[in-house]
C-alpha cells in the first residue's frame, strides 16, 4: 500500500488531499499544529477503509523539532503499515498573513519565511531518506508568487521560493526518479483564506469576478490536482508549478 505524508493535513487543502488520496486507497499521515481536534475528527473520517490514517503534531516554524518528528514518522510507518518508507510527500503546511511593507517586522518576516519555505525545505531533507525511489513530492506554492497584491510582500516571496526550490529539487532528485512539482492555488476557501474573508466579506465578489470560472476555489479543486500529480498518469511531469485558480486574473 502506498503511503503519503501531508503537512497541514487537518484542514483546508491538506484535509481535502487526505480525503482524496484515502479514496484512492492511499494511506496518509497528516500533520497538525494548532487544531488537534480537527485532526482527530479527520482520522475518524479516514479510517473507515483499509488505507488507514495517522496524525502527528508538527510545527514548521521550529526546524529543531524535525529530527524528533522524523523518528515519530518511522514509528508510525512501522506500527500502522509495517513499512520503513513512504511514497509521497505533500508539503502543504504554511501560513498566510498580509501587512504593508513599511510595517513588516523582522519577527513577522522570519515567521512567514520559516513556516512557508525554510520549514518545508529542511523537513524534506530530514524525510528524504525514507522516501521511496520513484516517489513524489508536491509543494503548495501560490499564485501570489507571480501575481502581486498590496500587503503581501512577505507572503508572495515565501511562496515564490517554494516554486523555485521545486525546480532545483526536481533536478537533484531525478537520478532517484523522484518527481517534484508544485501547485499554485488562487483565492481558495481554506482556514487561511476564510479567516480573511470573514474579516473582509467584501473581498469575495471581486475575487470571483476576477476569476474566469466565476468563483473562489475549494480545497477539493486542489486535492484532485495533487492526487493526479502523485499518480502514474503524471509520470512524465516534473519541475512544474501548476496554477490551480480557475483562471484568476487572466
């Protein structure tokens, strides 16, 4: 049985991806940070079939904790699936947040950059020895990495770094036949996005009008693309950053 690790897997795009992969018979390890109850609820939903699921705590803003997390992954793989390796790494966890450039503090900058780029970078380094040859890595970037929005001078570059790293990693891991791709969602109903939309409901209609297909994205829109990228159907695709936005700002 194939097994995937999905960071930020207890809600939003990560949750949608966990559900989609489980439907396809893939076991999943989801990570959570601030919402353990959401992870527990999702496990009850996922463990109805033979694919199985597990949840582990992870703080992407604390790279010093990754060695211990890696040991927990090893134990979980052995105890749940009887394996010493896994097949797919979905680097989905991250954080949002906007602030005018003139108000950005070093603390805010470091938190965004660590959670969205440094954390996934070094987490992947820790887990790479357990990733099967011929496996898949899918990174979640954002269309904010190349479409500029006022107030996102920290978030956008953090996601641009993910997209660039995707290409470099694809080149380095090609000898192991590990495919590395990214998706770049547009505006999407997630915990991050909906928090903004709750504070600023007036954003929803203009964002929908800016989108060719006429609505905001949903987690399952992203999940289906991620599931496709880890499948054999996309076995000749690597180093790509795929915008999944319904045609946002064409």
